[in-house]
C-alpha cells in the first residue's frame, strides 16, 4: 500500500469515525455560524412525527446538478430515513419520509455541501439533527350537555382531545372511555387539524340515579387530564344545580356553569349569580350551560355564589344556595397585537400597540426587508406576513422591553403597552419591518408553587432562543421540551415559539386604491393617509409577477392615474419624494364586494342589445312587430351594419328571417308574419349583430280570454300564526257585477326567496330541509248580489325551511260552465323572525374556502318586514362536512 492509498483510507476512516461518534452522542449538533453564508434555514429541534426535512440555501442549485445527485450521495441520516428527496425550487431541498418518524427518537443528518457548491474544506459537511416528539394525548375540555325531549331530560358528554402527533381513532378509543353509574358508554370521534385535534360525543343517556358518577377513564401513561378539568362529575342534584364550572380567559373573561337540567332561556338571572359579589354584565344560556360575562378580569381565590330562583325549562326552581371556590386560576402568560392593519403613517413617533398578561418583560426583534428586495419578497408573501427573511432582510434591532415600569398595571389583567419603533430603528422609506415579540420563562409573572425554571438548559441562551442560532427563523422549542407540559405555564415547555407574536409593517403616508376592468385598463388612486387628500404627482409603476414593467403613470390633481396594461398586473409601486408604497393587485388579493350591489352585465364583444315587442302573446297568423335596441357606443360595428333577426318555431325550425340596415337612434324595426296553421308554444327570436347573438322567447297561443274580471284582495302577505282575511270580487268586463256565480280559491305552496333590503348576500333559507308543497281548496262558494265574497284562512305548515311563496288560484264559473281565472303569488311567513348568514367570497381559483384560515361569516336576525331585531338571542349554528368519492355514483 503506497502513501497516497494509505492517506485515502485514513481520511475515509476518520470521516466514518467522526459521523459514527456524532450519532453516539445522542445530541443535536449546534449550528455552526460559518454556514450562514450557504444555509438560509433548515429543519431542526423538536418536530412532529410526520415532519418533512427541509433545507433552504442562499444560492440556487442548477437543475442539471439536482438530477445528477442521488439521495444517498447528498443527504445521509442516522438512523436511516427512507424517503423521497425533491427540489420544490432551486433553493430548497426537501426529504419526505416514506413513513412517520419514530416518536421520541433523535435523528442526525449530514449534508454533503461540496456536492452542491464549492465550499471551504471545513464546511464540506453540514450536520444537524431533529428530535421527534413523544406521542401524547391531552384533554382540552369536556362538558355535560342536557336536552329536554318530550318532557324528559337526556344527557350526553362532549369533549376535545389534542395529540402531539397525528393519531388514529383506534388509539383514542384505546386510551379514553366514559362511565356513567359504572356503565361504560361508547364515544364517537371526529378528527381535525390533520389528525391532531379530536372531538368526541358520547351516546345519550337518561338522568343518572342520585349520587351517581360520570367519570372519564384513561388507559396508559401518555394521556394527560389537567387538574382544573377534573376526571369526574358527581350527580347529586335532584333539582337544577351546578355540576361543572370553569373560568375562561380571552377576549372576554367569563364564567361557565353546567347545570343538571336545561335552563329556561327567557328567565331574568340578575342577582342570582355573583362572583366575589360582582353581578355579571350579561348572561347567555345554551341548553343546560350558563355563560356569565363580566366587565372586569379576575384573580385567583374567587368565590361563586348561586342563589335560589334559577329555573329549568319545566319551570322548576333551585331551592337552595350553592357556593364554590375558584382557587389559583390566573390567565396564562400571553401576548397579542392590538393594531388591525399593516400600514402605519410616518408621523413622528411610530408606536405599535400590543397587550400582555402575566408577563414582566418581552423580547423584541425587528427585521428590515430592504427596499430593493421588497418586490421580490412580495412575489411569494404578503405585506402582512411572510417567510424567507434571510434572503430579503436584515436584523436591525433586538431588545428587551420591561413591562413592570407601568405602575398602574393590574396584576393578571390584560394591559396595553406601546412599542416605540422610532427609538429602536430609523425607518427607511419603502422598507417593510417584521416585528416579533417573544417570552422567556424568567419573564413569567404566573404564580407557580413548583416551577421547572431552575437550572435552565442552554437553549434559553439568546442565540438559540431566537431559533436554533438563526435570527431569521421564528421556530423555537427548548431542550427538555415535553409536549404534555406545553399548556403548563410553570414548565419550560410552555415557552415555545407558539407563544410568540409577529407582525409586519409598511411605514408610509401613501394610500393606494386600484381597480381593473375587462378592457385592460387599470385605475389607481393615491391619497395621503394622514389627511385623506388626493396626492398629485405620485409616480406609479406596474409590474407583472416576473417583475417586468408593464406601465408607468403619474397621478393628476384628483390623485388618479389611468393605465392601459398588457398582461396580468401583479404589483403597483408608488413613490413621491422619499415615501414609497406597494399594492398587490393579482387575482385573490382584491377586496370582497359580496356585501355591495355591484351586479352588472359582461359585454364580451363591446355590444349590448335588447329585443322587445308590442305585447307578450300572439295568435297563429298574427304579425309580430318586434324591435331590437342596439348599444354600439364603442363603435364596434359600422353605422349601417346589417342586423339579422330569425324566428324559429317550438321545434327549432327556421320560419322566417329579416335583415335590417336602417335604424333610428340605434333601434331596428322588424315585422315577422306567422301562418294561421302555425304550431302553438314558445317560439324563439334570435338576433345576430356582428359576432354577438341575442335571443328572446315569444308565446304564440290559441287562448280564450277571460270574460270576468277577478280580483282577490289580500293583505299582501300571509302568516301561519294568525287568521288571514281575504276578499273576492268578480265583475263582467263591461262593468256589471257578477252576482251568484260559483267561485273557488286554491292555494299551493312553494319555496320562497326572502331578501330583505339592506341584507344583500344573506341566506335566510335552510338548504338542509327540502320542501314540497301540496295544493288545497281554501274557499268554495257563491258570490253575493254584488259579486263579492269574504273568508279567513290560516295556513298549516310543518318545519318550513324559511319563508314560502303562496300561489293563489281563483276561478269564477259562468252559468254555462266556462270560467275566468286569476293567479297571484304572495309571501307566506312561517316564522316571526328569520336568521340569515352571509359567507365571504371563496377563493377565485377553485371556488372554495381555505382550511388554513378562519372562515368569518356575517349573521343577521330580522323580523318578517326585514327589519333588524335589536334583541339578544341564542343562535345555533351547524356545520356539515359533505364528502364525495369518485368511485361512488
């Protein structure tokens, strides 16, 4: 063996020993800052079992290089992770494991950097690691529900469970059970959030015997039930009494009480529920649950007092007083932003409001997205949120904000604070700032009798705290993290990046509004945010997604600029002096107009037309006098362009055709002659003007006209909860009354359309209840000497899905048997009040809603006149998931 071969073997052996020894340490390698020039971000720390391994580089990797590399040559792991290696883009490498990673295991990875780019010798191998969370289950809440059904009370239990890693129903069924009076009931499970959140509902059961227990049964050592939730309910109430109670802290702090019987929702509860002598601001009753909302926040040691007088749905009252202590319940440390937008005017100091509770201090980090990088950043991000900060921004400030300086702050109550950005940074025109607030265990003001904050691991150090040594990644799980303690503010596992809050701000005084049309025109308005006045002389540039300049303009005295752009505009950049502003105008970023009356007609050829005649029905052999009104304001057609009108019979056969080149004020006149033997039915008139085609249906019938004038007088609407009065009058067409004639009135019901003014886009109809109406006679008799008759009628409708339409058909018979007929439609109100909802516009590409964002809907309560009902009401909202499988027809 020569020297060169010996050195190769020695080097190879050293690499193998180094890699093997690294895995034996069973520790995640510390990030080497020397790799910051090549590695933008990577997966590390504590991850879920189904996590992907992602590495994002600061440099693009050529497609040819990507194809040449094998997974085993590029990324090695110990233990070995089998999976698919892919490149979503030139900067990102992703390893998708074939099966979930083993829970609780540490995986070490080694990336061969020299296969991708020329690097210094000491940086040829980039080593990092992850630790997979142990599987665990935690009960979030469980509640006893009571319903009144035909004079009896039935009960069921609902609850929520979280899991650390995705789980299957069989795992939940094996670990959690419910017993009532010693008998186990079946739990029915539903999954959400990718199999991490679960809801369960028990079978219903009758009222348990006195002193029976309703208890949760856990199996295994990885199912955690917080002490404040409890594991059992003692059913010791023979009258309406409290079985469960709990304080909730959030946007509104409220006390939740679960009674043994469903409560009367109409009762007055003032003075019957006190918390430390304080009366709730308002009450809300849902079945057997009472929600008590207070004006002030609460500390621990509060005393609940329930006085006699609370009634259930059967009118029974609680006859004795109940008192409970709520001890040691404090709001957990938390942060939230108070500003609603992401644009701040630059008027002196830039103050950013936020709220905090249970904290003595917060850490602040500010990243500036450089002005020259903003357009690239907005290609894949929004002004309000984003990622890949290393590629486009720099950390410009880091500090700790002491919250104890606010001497007026009330302990354990949400307090408002202001972050003065002007003191931290010098704002750059046109830059976007990402501000992150974080918390550490030592900043907590939460009272803990036995904290786990002593001997904090090195993960609490500054560099690792902001994300594995990377200032640009908002991801942090401390060493020693335990998922089962993630909701415990007295454990280090509570203080992860899940508790941080981030926002992005554009500091500018230029406000932009843009509108686009189908003709390629773009209107842009610029206004001063501080004064609201138009900004004259603002320079505008419009780019497409590839950042190719599509057009430029300058606003006029009204702050308006009109541009004709070819292609798909993506971004508007406005500048005036040192100020800059940005507005994304790509599809999906437009504002919803569903709440406004913006209906119109699309004119694809630039031509509009309208066909009309002198009447609505003709007989066979009549001449149809028809006119066509042409709107050619864009001059798409020459002045004497021929307009063709065709008439087709009900079988689609062409009967006659006329051509017109002369028009008066845009109106063309046509005379179409029909044969006396022409078939009756619905005929079609078709007009061709250039490439545009317009159609109208006309009726040609052999009809026998009414000889009597029939008039059925109503109040204009019907209601099911009262008698409705009708008056019928009939007279001959020459004016003489029609005494003694037989008359009959029939009613048939069909689905209605309740659309009160001011509630555009709301749906007041229950689509889940199909309705099929029948026909019935509501009057049959003879008219009096004046040709009149009157009668009352109260409709009977069972479970109507909303407002219905009543079709009233009146027939008055002549002595010879012929009859004259009249038909009218009026609304039929089956309820005194209606509940409506309005959904936001769906996503433009697929016409659906994203399951990654909250779905905000509007609700309305109106009376039968369409007027808002200013009363507190309990609404029950049900959401149904519809599933479809292509193999099932």
